């Protein structure tokens, strides 16, 4: 389709019917075409003309089939003239359709529950898909003080005598059918000028007169939002920006430069402004580049949802966005795989959940992860080039990856493989840390390991921010990259007297962790809702900074710990309670377990006798787990219903997990490496994993002669004094011997 020229007659408004005429300019792209099939839902067709001559047609309520009098070939242009009308359709879910409501007539171009989701066909005959793009002219005849607002620019308003007028709108940019729009009613229009990066862009907002006074308060940051997206993505590519406020019952619709916006969101304040921002951002994500298949709707809606955070971050600060990121993480990690039939990749979403949480929320988190992975400046530069070079085009995820790789020096294959083309979540735990004072400043050694949820592989690379805090909560931030299942890191010259290490404190990389942080200044109860626990502080020296993370992954526990403790850790979740308590803190808390499937919390405990449960603990900074003795098990009167809690009268910082006593535990996985040494080949330093658990360590050369062990500090062997060559390192952990051939360069 090249162009739609649509005319509507609303002189008999109270009839609540469409009376339309569509001139369709069609470029034929196949040879020997005898018929043309268009989408048109309900309505009835009066005539179809080609160059003034009537054609025979059949309309089965869904498809309008038109027989050509002579066959058409590639390169032919046909102009069909279709007269049609009737009572327009709206989906039962009442989002998409063409409505006569509260004195207004308007379309909403997407159906949530009907397929295909495109809903141009409820108001004009068209090719209703995500890839066919065309330009538009729309003419509206009306009376009684009504006005129209449509896709494009207003070209003409002409009085035809009395209060009868005709308005003509024209859109030169090409859009898919679901983004075309028309609204007719008694409106005030409010105009703004936005001075953009490249040009001045007119903004028109149409509202019922009763809403006009509230507009300024609700759209106070609209121009600022335009600036944020122009700077964060690319210059605004459309002729104008517009909103029309409609009696919608929920949601909004990103019709190109004529956004359908619900009147409940025009309330005089900015409490709904992320909806304003979301719809505007579709003029970069969805309208300018459009997903070519509905299975990849994250390219539209995930990015628009990410844009809400970008707006909050730049308008206010990251903390304003972080609150929402963390609340969504908690909800998704607990519910998403239950609500949407399992863990899903982002490129094969079934049509029933095209507009579900994988698409909006997991999609948004994936865009956020991409920014963290690329770094903000390359991300912005790459997106700008991508959008500027692909205006008014259909795209897919693979193409987005290739384009971003073209414009930046970053290889994004593993990122897209893990975050877009695969289901599930990545996660990280801080398994140990040590501080070693040098003069004044301090060295920090710490160990991170990867976990995962809903997938069975670790990430090739996770960019992580590390925050080191001193006892006065003063912070210093670092960046590290975790590129293996576990690794040891060393930060030099950190603030003196560090007291805590936090990983990914600002949740800029979305992991399978939901968390909360508080500065506590007085005794009382504190709810960490994103971690599903509460802390009751009984006494406090001065103040405390408490961070609680709920990890929705298996527990990072060594097989040697499982054998020694004869436990199997709960694979569903564990907690990390971290922080700094100035002058000490005495607090109590409960870890509530719930094995009922409906709880979506500890399903693995559903058939476990509760008296076999233990609470596992490892101290803050320590790698090895123990059974926590200062906790009492409360089975809440029934030890087989899967419900109860461990009650702690004294909480210590560290990690906590539910464990199941099991004499057979540890019998499996004996082949798993309990330790290893790296890098190999090495230069002057060799890192030993799980060095705390080493029972013995020997080093021999290739001749079998024992070599004296170099100085070791926090698992780091100083290899400088050894001559280059191959060495055999034998390490005993958990009663097992492991051998590695190490090359010293
Ligand atoms: Zn959207």
C-alpha cells in the first residue's frame, strides 16, 4: 500500500455509525494478480470502483475480496475507491476498536485479545499488519461545534455554511495501519512549541473543555521529556507531536503524532506522567522502527517501558527509576514464569501474551541491561545511529544487534544470545571478601559467583558495579566484569577502613535478585517488601545501613559444605543481609517458608517434612556455610503443611537459606571441582579458588621434585620468584585431591 486517502461523514453523529470512503493507492508487487484481499472487520461495503468502473467484491465480515476486471502486474498502480459504513467494532476487552463514547468518536489501533493485534481494519479497508507502511490523508465532515484530530498535520479547515465544517489532515511519514488515528468531538486544543535539537516541533493537545485546566499540571514535563528522548535516542523525526484526551478506561495508545490518552491521567499533577513519557517514546520505539513480527513486540513495548525509566532518571535522578525497577524485579522473579507459562525468550512470545509482562517488563529490563553492557555513551551513540539510519522501517532483534555492532566497537552476540534469544535470568552472589590495610588505604579482595534461574548456563560477561563502604557509609564505586562461573577480584587503594561491599547496588543490571536498602536510625519494625522479610530492630547504637537481597536462585554452596553439613539447600531462593551498624544493632526477624505452590515461594519444600528443615547461614564475607543455631523452627502447629518460619532472636549480617537435612546429600556431584587455580598460564599471580577450604597444597615441577610453596595471601600465590615452566599444583579440599598443570610464564 502506498497511500490511504480516507473521508468520513459525521453529520449524523447520534447514529453512532461510520460513513466512509477510502481511496487506496496500491502498488502491485506480483505478476498476474486477479484479485485483491483487504482486511475490513464488520462494517458493510457499498461499492468498489477502479477508475470509475465498479468491481465485483465479496466481504465476509473479515476479508474484503475484490475481483479485478483485468489482471495486474508488478509495477502497476491501482487506485481503488471503496464506499463503506456501518456500526464499527470494538474488542470485547474494550481496549481496541472504534468507539462512539461520551460525545466522541475515535479509534484505538491495537486489540489486546484479537488477532492479528493490528486494528486498522475496524475503521478502514487496509492491509492490517506490522510491516506494510503507507502515508495518509484524512478528511472529516462534521457539525455541532465538533472538531477532529488525526494523524498528520491539519492542512485545511473549511466552513460549509452554518456550523458544518470539513477538516483535512495529511501525514507524509509512512506508518503501519495500527498507528493511524482519528478522533472527533468537542475539543479545546492547546499548542506548545518545543525547541528541538534540530528544529522546532509543534505540540498540540486536544482535550474536552472540562479537562483543559488540568492539562498544564499533568503535562508540565512534556517538553523536557521530548528533550530527554532526543538526547538519549535521536532527534524527533515526526512533523508534529500530539495527544488527544479520550474517555479510555485503561491504558493509552501511541498513534503516530496523535497519541490517544486517557482522561483519568489528566488530573492536574504529574502522578501519571510516566504514561505520557511511555507513549511519547513510541515515536522512537514502535512508530519510527516497528517490530516486524508481533512475537518480538519487546522491540516496541520493552523499549517504551525502558523509556519510562530513562525519563525518570534524566528528569529527576536514577533513584526515582530504581524504585520501579526493583519493584518490578520482585514481581517478575516471583510471578512471571507462573503467569506466562514458563521462562521465555523475547523473540517467540505467543500471541495471547503479546502485551504481557515478558514483553513490557522483561523487555524493559533487557534494554536496561544492554545499556549497562555497552556503557551509557556507546549505548546512546549506537541507538542514535541505529534510529537515524532506519527511520520508518520494520526491524527484528537480530537486525538491532547487527546494527548496534555496526555503529559501536562492541560484540553483542553473547548479550543477545543470553538476554534476548534465551529465557531466564542471570544472577551473582558475593561469596567472600577481605580487607587488607596498606598505608592509610586498603586493598579489597572479593569473590563473586554466578547463578541462574530459568536457564542452565552462566553469562559470558556480567558488568557489575562494586560499592565499597566505610563505617561512616562513605562510598567508593568500582566496575568489574565477571566473565566466568566464579572469580576473585582485587581492588587497590580503597578508602581507609572499609566495612562493607555491595554488588550492583543501584540495580542497573537486572539480575535474579530483588532488594531493598534502608538507613535505620531508631528501633522499630522495618519492612523490606522487595525481599519478603521484615526486620525488628530492638536496640541501636547510632544508626545502621541495612541492605537485604532476596536471591531467586539456588544457594551458592560448595559440595564440601553439603557433605559436611549433610544438607541440601533449598534451590528456590536465599537471602543476603548486608550492612553496617554503627555502635551495634540488636534485631530480630523471621524467615517465613511457604511450600504451597500458590505461594510461588518455596515450591521445592512442598513435600518436605518440616522437622527436617534447618536454617543455613554464612557470615558476611565468609564463603563457608553452617547451620544457624540461634534460630527456632516454628512449624505453625503442623509440620507437614509446608508453612512455617525460622525465628531469629538475634540477626547477624550474612547469607541465609533454608536447608533440608539429607544423609544422602553430597553423594552426587563428587566430580565437581571444589577448587581450581587460574589464570593459566600465569605470570606473577596465581589465584586459588576456595582457598579457605584448602586442606593441603603442594607444588611440584615437571621432574616430580617438590617446589616450596610461594607466599600465599588471601588465595593469591606470589609466583614471581619461580622460574618459567610447567608446575603441578595438588590441592586437597573436602577430602578430595585436585591436580592442575600450571604454566608459569
Ligand atoms: Zn506502549
